[in-house]
């Protein structure tokens, strides 16, 4: 029987050693990964109720997708909010997306941008890409191609394939940045190496407009690129 069943109330929050709490979180994650969602929920819910931000995020995600519990967007929002209020970046990103999509809450681009920015400022690559998208589309923030580029680059430098692909497209068009086929090719190649098939197709189409020297330079840049953490 799970130790979490016996530790309730203040005793759970105060007496549970951090190492044991981490072990329980790991057990919950392991159950989730093997798709034993009911067990994962049973393990994680007590931790979430007593303030563990990671567990709060996980419980929110389970409510969002209906894994181990009936799908309930309002409950997902509640748990994401609790984790986000503690500064947990993944929850802030998820909360922002729910505001952006109007899922479980009234659609609100400004609130979406505020939460996504909080996660982006902590270095979350998905949030940085998302914030770039908001600047590109002018959703919740003033439209600003240069700011979009800045946030895409932060995410791309961490290896985010979506941001790398977006940067490639913007260098092709010269949108928010000087037009540069070699850099566009490099970003497309990096995104393709990260599994984005659309980027590989975009790179191949771009090559038809490039000189052999430009292609060689792009390939050199891609070889020498290193992620920044």
C-alpha cells in the first residue's frame, strides 16, 4: 500500500522527507510513463494537495487529457494555477496555452502572454517559442517581428526544432532580420536533424536558390553549431 495513503494533513506536508517525496514523484512518473494512469493519479494527487508544484502540474495535465481521471478542463486550470503561482515554468506555459485557446477558461490573449512570458523568462524553450509566436501574430502583445526573432533564437539555441524551423523561414523572407539564405539553411538543417520533416523539405527547396558556396557555408555553420543552455 502506498505510503501516501497513510500520510495526510499537516503530517504529510511537514514530516515527509524531501528524498522520500522525490521517490514518490518518481513512482508517479513511472506509473504515468507505463500508462498506468489510475495509479499515477493515486500517487500524485496527495502530493499535489499538499503543495508539490511538480505533482500539481502532473495532476493538471491528467485532468487536461483525461488520463486516470475524467477529463475536466476547469480542474486542469485549477492545478496548473497552483503550480504556476509557485513559479513552475511548465505549468505557466500550460496555463498560458489554455488562456490562449479558451480551454477551461474564457479566452484571453493578454493573460496567455503574461503566463507564457513567465515561463519563457525562466528559460523554458517551448514557452520561448510560444512567446515568439505571440509577437509574430500580435496576440496579447504588440506585433513585433524583431521580438519574435529574439525569442525564437533563445529557444532555437536550446535545440527547439519548432523555433529553429521558424527562424529558417524568417531568414528566407528577411522578416525581422536581414535576409540570409545560409543562416536559413542552417536553421532548417538543425530543425530537420531534430526530426522536423517540414524543415528538411524547406531546406531542400531553398537549395535551388543558393550557390554552391552558400550551401557549403550553411553546412559548415550547421556542423559547428552547439546548443546553449
